[in-house]
C-alpha cells in the first residue's frame, strides 16, 4: 500500500506524502529521541528526515522497506547532530562493578505504566548508541539484521552494543530502583 503512495509522490502528488508522515512520524521521533535525548532536537531531526526523504524519494529503490530507509535517514541525522553539538557521551556506570546481586526485587511486580516510566528513564541515561540499539531490538522487535540495516553497523558491532547496552541497562535500572527504595524508606 505504501508503495502506491511512494509512486504517487514520485509522480508529482506531494499530498500523498502525508500518508507516509502520519504512518511513520511517531516512530521516527522515537528513534531520534533514543539518540539525542532531547525532545526539541528530536522533533527537528524528524522534520529534517521527512524533508530529506521527500526530496530523495525518487532515489528509493524498493530494495528495503520504506520505514527502514527512513529510519536510516533519522539515525544518520541524529548522530550527525550529536557530532555537530560535540556532545560527549557520559558514563554513568562503573566498568568494574559486575556484581548485580544488589538489584532490588519488585520490577516484575510494577504495573505497565511504572515499568514504562523506569524503562524510559534508563534509556535516557544510556549512551545514544546503546539506547537506540535497545529500542530497535527489544521495543520495536527488529532483528539484528534489521538493526544493522537501519544503523549501518556491522552484525558483530550490533551484538557488542546490545550486550553492553543490556549490561548497562540492568546496572542503571538497579541503581535507579535502589535510590527509589531508599527515598521511600
């Protein structure tokens, strides 16, 4: 169905592009947000990505899904923005602390809203690459191959990033929940 809209846009019907915007704007924003961690910047990147997609739609070859092509544009713009702003990734985790036994119990007993809240808080703490990898692989349920295609990373790099991201996510979540428990007590 989206192929028909793409062909209409290429044929000169600019209004047909609205369908693609409506269908993918939320996901494009979410992907951008995973990288830049700032709503305003993510909105700007999303808008720029749709403009680039519109301008270059005639170059789309239907070798992959439109969503993959669009998300790749978003990812490239987001990382370019990070470089432009010269943001330094900050490490909130000790690389020597491999002891996870201090995790507070109870995450499984949280309701869906609370789980979502804590997951998003931790994703905002992680580095842009780690946050993006976790979001694409777990939350959006893409395969490693699809993550490679969207990000441009090699399969081994994707697996390494996912491994580190899972470890850092677990540590950050444990630390966050421990702080919450201490605040309550």
